[in-house]
C-alpha cells in the first residue's frame, strides 16, 4: 500500500485514502479563496467534497474487485471547477458533446479575429481559406479552443439542447459575423479523427449548409470554392476535414527526414499531400478527395495551430514540422508563393497569434543553444544525448518544410555539441549513436545548402563523424 501513498495536491492537502488534515484544509481554502470567503456556500461545498477523499481507497479496492466505479470528469479544481470533486472516481477527460466549452469558444473567437486582422494588415485582403490544425490532445486540454477558432472563421456558433449538449453548429447571419465566411482546411490528427466523430459530423454538416447559403460569393468563400469545384465535376465539394487514411497515422514526412530520404522540400510537400487527402464527415469515412484538398491549398492564406504545452514546443516534437510544416509547404507548392503560419500558446493568457519563424528562433535560443539546457541534457547521459539528437533532426525538418536555414543556429550548435571537446566526449560516451546523428545532421545541413560553414569547421566535423562511425563498429580501441 506504500506505493499508493501519492500526494494528490501539491499543497500536501491529503494522502491517498485518508481524510484531509483539518489545518491543511483550512490553509488550502484560505490561500485560494481568501479568509473572508470561507463562509460562502460554494466554498463550504468544496470543503465537503474534499472531505470525501477516503473514497479514493474505497473505490480503488472496488475497482480491483471488478465492481462499478462511478464516472466523473478529471481536471484541476481551480481551472475546471468543483465538478472534478470528489476524487476517487473513474475520471474521463471531457464530454465531446460539449465541445467547445463556452470559455474555449470565446477565446477561439478572439484568436480568429486577430488572425483575420493580421492577414488584412499584411495583405490588405481577407484570407479566402485558413488551414486550422485540429489535434486531439490540444482539443482535450483546451476543451475545444481550436474549434472556437474554426467556428468564428466560418461565422457559426454552437447550439445546445436542454441537457447542455451541443447538437448543431449554427450559421450566424452575415450581418452579425463582421467578416466574410472564411473557408477552412481542417487538418485532423489521428487522435482527433478517431476520438471526436460527433464533432466531425457536426462540422461536415456546417460546411454543407454554409456552401448552400444564399449569400454573395465575395462574402462566403466556402460557397465560392464549392461552386468552383462543382463546375469541375468534383464530388463532395464541401469536404473540409482531411486526415490520414482510415486507421493509419502520420504524414510520413518525419520518416523521410529521419532517413534522409528526400531531395527537395517540394518532395516533402508531396508526401504530406498524399497522406492527408482523405476526407471525413457524415458520409466520407476516409475517401480520397485530392481535388478538393488541392483547391483548398491553392487558396490557403494562413496556417493556424495551437501549442498546448509549456514543456514541449515546435523544436521538440517531430510531428510539428511533419504536419504543420508539411501543410505549409504543400500550400506554397500549389500557389508558388510563401504562406504564413501562426501559432497560439493555449497555456498563456495572451491570444496573439505568433509568427512561426520568430517562434523557432526563440525556441532554439532558449533550448538547443541555451548553455544551461545543454549542460542539463549532457548530464542526463544517454537520454539527454538522444534529446539533443532529436532536436538536430527536427532542425533539418524545419529547413526542408519551411526553409528555416539560419547559419547562427548551426554555428552555435556545432560549437556547443561537437567542437567543444569535453561536451563531445561526454555525449559520445553516453550515447554513441546519438552523437553520430548530431554531427551527421550538421554535415547534412551543409550538404543541402542549409548552412554555410567554413572549411575548417567542416573538416573537424567530418573527422568527428568518422570517429563516431568507428566507435559504433568497434574499430577504435
């Protein structure tokens, strides 16, 4: 039972299965609600719910015995409210029939308006199409903030039934929207596609109704594009929800980058496009609609995505360049010009969309090129060396998909991880394969024209790579 004695609250409010300590309870309530509010009925309700924590151990034993455990939403008391109490129940992430939540919808509306304003300021025009990345985990964490963005772009709002469940995304009159109905290319992650079928069907219904609305084409870009596709004889002209083949996951762009199996960024774009041409909705369950996808890519003025974690960002996870970067490159390939990408930090109060390039620069300065981060990773041994190696691979991926090719990043990375004798030796001993990849990616970047390095630096890197190869094969003593 000792393993079960994990603290639930960081304040040390109680131990699993034990009633809260009364003094700790008083301090907790006083700190979060203020001493003047302790007699408030809502605070008293929370006190009563917290006192039910012995239910944790009771229900754990019932669960191990195969008995029924009542379900309840999980989450944080301060962010999600007293509905997460009492603890010890069979928690679920959220109810997909209540997405987006009111807060997520309002925040998403604010973000969408800023995206439209940015596009107008930069181009003097409304974007005809905005690509919105719908990822499962960020939808769960934010309770559908990305859906709020999409609904505001289209000019729609959720309609609830008496139980509070959302049964329809209703078009608002153009006079209330304040901008034309922006078309949307919704790119679904595999988790979103498989977890939120009800939302996919509601969105598909929304796009069909928007295309049928009796509105001018210059005020309804969804209708404009659907009519153009209809004139070409294309089927399902309102398909807007695209993902990988049914039951499959990933764009495979990162697989190509990891294997160095690509020649140009356009080749990566073609891979992304081929893997994301599959439509989902009330009728489509993974049907290939490449003509519709290409039409949307040709009119995409901006790519939008939320970053849901303060811990992991664009340079940490391969899927960011493989999906968002791949989509951006695919749109540029169709249009023959650059397309902006904007990111919103959902964990921040600030709803200002931030430019991709500036975010990449900031992340590389604060992580890969940060001496404290580098030292911490090196001190972790094999796992830390692997993390450095992953980020060097991602740097190549961003170069291939969005042309992020800034010499200062490679220069400082080479000086930090390869040309510093002490660091290089530490990484080589901890994880020879990771060290070889770190050096190899630098040489690959130079070979692809991403990095202009001086001849002496390249000579040293080639020597280090040869030594690493020899170490891997057991040639050196």
